[in-house]
């Protein structure tokens, strides 16, 4: 094969990876609005339960389409203890906590706060994975959580008055749960779709138990059609399609750095959709806090350093 043909094929693959990555980012940008709108008709437990069933069925279909169904049994036998632990973390504990935060907070606050999980993951990797603590990790944490403080106080840093402290606490707790989930997930190899399917299946008994327990005090209320549609959307796009699109983009491109920075498009797009679809008036404190959070994430990932090097050279 000639170098020209090889270069052309690589360029085509990178263009396809870019389109897949942008499609995934667009999906992720819609889910904060979907959470908030769906929670008008569903309880957090109803939303996560229905969405998890939808996600499990979608992932099973994707596995069959990929002709990897034979890997399900082998992966379960090899890692069933990890899957049980992961299923408790996600979808059960993580989404219950996150949806309760969205129930209490405006979507424009809950979404940026949840985005801090990447910095927290790096900090937790120090004690749990015995990684070395870098100065940029500390700086990233300081910048990121100053943004959290701006959002949580509505910009009133001197007064330190929190409009909804429980909602803020739950949003930050969800980042801890998600970080722990990914640290546990590093112990499992194999196909990502198979892992997500088995993890989701292991979360369903926890959700069923919580539904039964809640039913003793408050009987299950059949959701309206809008609630079912919202849960269907969350299960398909938040827990399924976006994941597969991003995975395909990562596998298609020749350098993951080409698409990794697209992640930074999701929070601003999400705020725009929250304003248009949910009808929230975006506060200046939210924009300022989100900017600090994104700066903290960029510092942690070294993106800021690369940007400075490019601008200087």
C-alpha cells in the first residue's frame, strides 16, 4: 500500500472518529435536561430503575450484534465478585444519589458539580492505586473546588450561604461514588459493553430491593407516559448509545488526544440546552463556577500545559 493511500485511510478514520466523538458529546449534553424534565414525572428510584432495565436490554442487543454473546458467561465466571460490587456502585448507588441531587438543585448547578469527578478520581488514585501526588493535582483540586464553592453559594463567597446544602452534598457524593466505580472497574479487562451489561444486571436486584422497601411506606405509582419516555431516553442515551459512540471513536482514531478535548464541549452545550429545554435562567455564578471547574480539569489532564506549549511555539 502506498504512503498516500495509507495517509488517506488514516485521515478518513480520524474524520469518522471525530464525528462519533461529537455525537457522543451531543448525547451527553442533553442528559442534564433529560434528568430534570424526567424527574417532574418520576421519583429518582423510578427513573434509575426503568432506565437501568432499558440500558441492560440495549447493551444485550449491542453485544449480540457484535457477536460477543459468548463472552458474557466467561466474563461472569471470571469476575462475578467485581460485577456485584460494581453493580452496587453503578447504576444503583450512583444514579440514585445523582438523581436526588437533580431533584433538589437546578440542573445548571447539579451538572457542573457532577463534572468534578475527573479531578477527584486523580486525587483518589494517590491512596488507592499508590500513584504519586503531583503539584498539578493539588492545583487542579483547588481551582476545581473553588468553582464548586462559587456555584454552591450562588457567587456569595463572603456570606458562604448555601441555597440547598443537601443537594450540593449529594452532587459531590455522586462524584465520589463514580470515581470509586471507575477505580474498581480498572480491575476488570475484557469487552467494555459486556462489562457494562453485567454491571447493570447486578445493579437491578439492588434497585428491586429498594423498590420493595420503599413500597412498604409508599406504594408504587404508575408513571405517566412522559415519565416513561424520559426514562427510556436516559437509559438509551446516557447509559447506552453515548457510551458506545465514545468507545467506537476511541478505537477508530489513531491518537486519542485528537478527540479527548471534545469532552470540554459538553458542559457549555448542556447549559445552553438547560436554558432552552428546562427554562432555567443561567446565572452568572454558574458560568463562572463552570469555567473554574473546566480549568481545574484541564490542569489535571495537562491540557493547559499543552495549550501553552503550542501558543509559545
